[in-house]
């Protein structure tokens, strides 16, 4: 017997959480795009999607974040530090790859200097993951040693029932346990079986890849030029990535007042590393693509002991020129040793 | 919060060279000053800013032995530095830091010091120079080799004069060929060449080298010829930065985050980095 | 011999004779229904070229990227009519010298490939002349009509919702062959003309600036629309701007390679209805 959340109790569940002061965010399909957004009822949710086009990262590290509000007058400047809204949130129906993405980014935002903007949002959020029932050609979680039912980054884990009538439900963190306590009357004990987890084939050998990347001799390999020749430097892959975290800080406003903001930026952009002098350490698209791969599968691993990729496959799925991490890592796997 | 800077009041501004200015900044709030005093060590950098324009990264040019104020020297080139250059005494600017690592000057004690700088890279070197000169008794011979493109481009001219007058400092000044004025009595030639001619002994000597990449490259060759080992040569790297605290993802050279693990490195450490990423 | 094989062997011959330094075409993609740009530098690589109805991207973007043609050498490229139209615009804007480009033309009709005869841009005058009478794809037409039937307030609401999705990745710009500026106006910061943040104002600024910059220059290839990771229907904006230009100046972008860029040329007959 396991605890289950019957599908027909989901509306009551949302209502109970809302009553407890939470906003509930779930996958939705709005204005020709799928993303996580606030929902009021189960029918607002698009839970059948394999994966939303946008990641939940957007709600922890938004594309533009106000940092400081300032007002300038002659010989005086008023400034006020802005903080993210302190609203309790539940993310319902997160895919394991997106939940893992949050866990992967935690050490980056936390090492030494703690990024409060990230952690305030992390601390007021509960992640309810739903194991995948389906995968597509681009999914690659197993290649990065995760799985379609990984609990990494999750507080509550749901597994779809084979009958389609609900989910097996299990708290996998203290925060998750506390959340389930708020809806325990709605949960039932049942012997219903969970649907099988989809098979996601391993597309590359990540160990072999990491070994190749770690060899300094390969840093200036012709490989990088060849593999990235068609990259147009659009940066979609970085903006849709659940783990990419690069940003810019910009002041915006008029002469007398404005806001200093933290905005998404991308290693794919030529201006990203350009010095004022005009010197650019990464002055070709191939060096920028190399940076992206090295950062994810070598540097990040060295600093935080984990690769900065959760295998969602959005980079390839969305790429206008059909590139992506999978192709590059496959090619590295198959290089003659 | 993490990205909130300290407000700083401009005490004075000094024109150093064409397009180069030094701002002397004092703390507006006591607690910020206490924080700075407790944390600043020579070699560290900060993000200097003006609300409405943004922030720009450069070193703290004042030494760790003088923490009542912050001096910064910068060339006017982009949006932020152009506005900073227009700041006047009394204006409020911002400072975020001090960030990064430092020159381990206590390890330099009892040794000869050789400072080599080119152009606008004297400021980071100057921070170490004064940190050592202010406790002169701890170090042996001090040699400063400084060169700029032209006489006008030499920064801290009043301090160069001071160092020249001191008998416990050996100052070697040079300008690039064609950059001399009729009354110029010091060297004419590129820093690596002049350094080789000055031929300081590598024996028990630490070299601190700052300059544009091309100067660093050839000066390292000259130092090697003189018998310096890469472990005894220190330098400071500057890359484009936005956060200064290891998050924004742009200053790394290979796996090394300049803002966190640097900006101070030995030449040996720099040589171990992927050169194509520098 | 099928058209794919014919083009492959011609491409291989051009490469082995040294007439072109590079062939830009299509290769197999990561899934059965995807094709990706392929750069063949040797006759062997030309053997991997694929040409089928899945080859829909407009490859002219690569002609103006990274100084590809700056060495004066020739390049061969696979183009369908919208690509040829783009090339006409690029030539008319002096971005590409026509003698540097060898064209492998093709059209996709009823899910089949039909070769277009000719190898240099001048050979495709017929394609250009058809633009005058061409109708947009039914889906675009239908959506455009729906938008035009809206009140200005409704239309504004529609675009506000669409632009609210924009994440300022500038994928539309990167994918567009007409966005060849060395430094885009959004990347200029002294002064900062366009906000870098993707909030409502910043998103409107960017998308409108781009729409204006493409007025009378868009080949309607749909590259921006396909590249947009958040599915903003950009082709509807460009369609509308094209229509405005057509109605005001009887101008069809990319009709021929010697037409004068409409907003960069002056004629005494230009309507002056906009002067109050």
C-alpha cells in the first residue's frame, strides 16, 4: 500500500494549499508557449506535456531582477535595496530534470557570497516533482546520470498511476513532509501500481567526455571549430537551460532615478567577455561554445562536484540550427582515442 | 544584500595622464569603513560605480597600510569610467568589495622586491609598493621599473618623483621610443629591454609584474633570461566582470575564476591556464 | 539521377576544382524530420549533402556572418526562393558581391523538391518577379487577417501578451540574414538606446526597433519566427511592415538584386501622405 493523490482531489488540494497561504504554480500552455505559471484549478494545468518550453529557473532567477532602486539629486543619492517578494509557493508538476537544475545551481549561488535573491526564492518554494511518463528524442537525463524519476531537487515526489487516476505521492524532504501534512485528508492509501518509467537511452558516455575535456591538449583542438561552425550565437540554449546562470548587471532609468537590475546574459554572446579595450578573450563562436561545454562538464564539476546539466535536452530541442549539448558530447564520445 | 554597494564620497580627483584620473574616496558610513578595514588586503579589487551608469571593475590602488580611504585610478573609456571621470569632490559614487585574493606580502619579508609595471598598470603595483614601503624595514632592496608609452602617459608623477628622491628605492623609468620629451633624462626603450639592461638579481627576489598582455608576455621572457622562476613572479589579471563574486560567469580563464581565485597569480599559475582563454 | 545527387556531384566538382572554397547546404539532423546546416569544404564532405522537403532554413545568414566572404573567394549555397530573395536584398544593400555566390536553387512543392535552374543570382529574375503576385502562406494570411480585424486596443493587447514572453535572447536577430550590423543598436551603451532588461518596456522597444529596421527588407523566410524560443509570431509583424511598404511605395523587398533599398533611397514620386 502506498499513499496516493487521486486526480479528482487535485482541485481540493490546490484550494487547501491556497488556504494555507501558498501560490500554486504548474505547467500551463498560454499565449502559444508552455511555462510555469500560477494556476487556480487542476484544469489550468498542462500536466501531459513532456516538458515545458520554459524552465522553472525563471521563477528563481528571473530574466530581469531589480536589485537597487536609486534616486539622484544634486550631491545626494538615495538608494534602496530591493528584495524578491516573500510569497510561499508550490511548484506542482515539475519534471525531474528541472528540479535537478535547481539543486545543481544551489552551490553556485551559495559559494562564499550567498546570493539572497536566489535563496529567498528557494526557501519559500516547495518543489512537487512528477516522474515522467513519456520522453522524446531529445531527453537525455540518463546520459548525465539522472533519471526520469529522479528525486534530486524535489520535496515531494509523484509517480503517475498506471490507471491514470492519480499519483503515488511521497515526501522526500522535510519541507515536503510539512506540505503533505496540509493535505493529508485528501490522500488515500492504495495498492494501485505506478506507470512504468520511460526508457531514455544513454546518448553519450559522460565519463569519457569528462576525461577528454580534462585533457589540456584538447582545449585548442580543431574539434571545437568544426562542431560549432553553424552556431549563430543566438543564446536560446542558454536562456532555456535549467542550469545556465550567467548574468549582467545594468542600470536603467532616466537622469534622476532608476533601477539597477540583474539580467540574464549568455556566454554565447560576443560582447559577454569583451574588455573595454576591445580585447575579447573569447572572440570566436567556437571559443564560446567550448566555454559552454567546458563550464558544464569540466569547470563546474571541479568546483562543485557535479555537472551543470540535468539532461532536459532543451538546448537541442529548441536550437534553430539543430545543435546542442547532445550532439557535441556524442561527437566527443566517438572521437578516436 | 549581495549586490548592494557602499556609498562613497569623492574627496579629491587628480588627473594623472591624458584620460587617466585618480579618485580618492572616503566612506560615508562608519560600518562600511569598519568592514573595509577588516577585509582589505593589497591586490584586492572592487566594483566602482555611479548610479544610473553601472559598475566597473578595477583594483584598489591605495595600500593596505592606509585604509582611511580608497584610491582608484582608471582610464576613461566606457560608460561608467567616463562618468566617474566627471565626478567632483563631494559627489557620491559607489564601491563594492573588496573582492578577490591578495599579494602575500608577508611571504615577501626579508626579500628583495622588484616591481615592474607598464602604463595604466602602475595602480595595482603601487598598492603593493606602498604596502611594502610603509613597512620598509621588513624588506631588502626595492627596485621599481616603470614604463609608459610617452612621458605624458606616466601616472602618479608626484610619487615617481618621491621614489626617485628616496635612497632606499631604485627607480628605473622608461618611455617607449618616440615617447620622450626633450628634457627626458631617464631611459628610452620598452620595459623588457630596459629591465634586461638594469639586470636585477633574481637571488632572493620576488618580482611583481603588471601591465598589458603584450608587455607581460615579453617581460616574462626577460625575467626568465635573468634567472627568475615563474613561482617568484606575481601578477594580477583583469577580466571583464559584473558580479565580482563568482556567479555571473564571465571572468573565468579556463576553470579559474579571476574574481574569486584571483586577481593575483604567480606567473606559474598563469602559465598553467589555457593561454587561448586569456 | 535525382536532384540531390546531381547537386552533390556538382558541389563536389566545384570544391575539387577550387572554384568555391565552401558549400553551404544541409545535412542530416538530430532526428528524422530535422535537417541542419552543413558546411562542405572537401568533395568528400559534399557527399553528405542532403536535399529534401525538410530543408527549410534560410542559409543566407551564414553569408554575412563572421566575414565569410571578406577574402573575395567564392561560396556555393543551397537556396530556396525565400533565400534567393534574401540574397537579392543583401546584394542590393552591398553586403554580398553577387559574383562570389554560386546558387543551388530549389523549391519545395507538394512535399517534393524541384530544382531551379541557374547558378548566379541574375539567373533567378523569374523568382523575383513572382513576389509581386505571391500570396503569403495560408496560416500567415489567416492570422494576419484576424489581427487586422481587431480594434487597435485588442491588437495592442495581443502584442503585449506576445512580447511579455520575450526573453531578449535576440535569437531572432541572430537567425535573420538582414541583421548583419557589426554592432546592433541594442548592444550600444553610450547612450543606452534600448533597455537591456526584458520587462514590458524593454521587450516592446526591442521588438519594435527590429520591426522598423526590417521594414522593406524582410524576405519573409520565417527564420526569426522559427528561432524564437518563446514562440512570438514574429512573421506577422514583418508581414504587416512589408504590406505597409508595399502600399506606400509599391515596393517588394528582394524582387531583384539591383533594386534600391526603399527606405534608403528617394524618389520624387514618393508619396508624402505622412507629412502633416
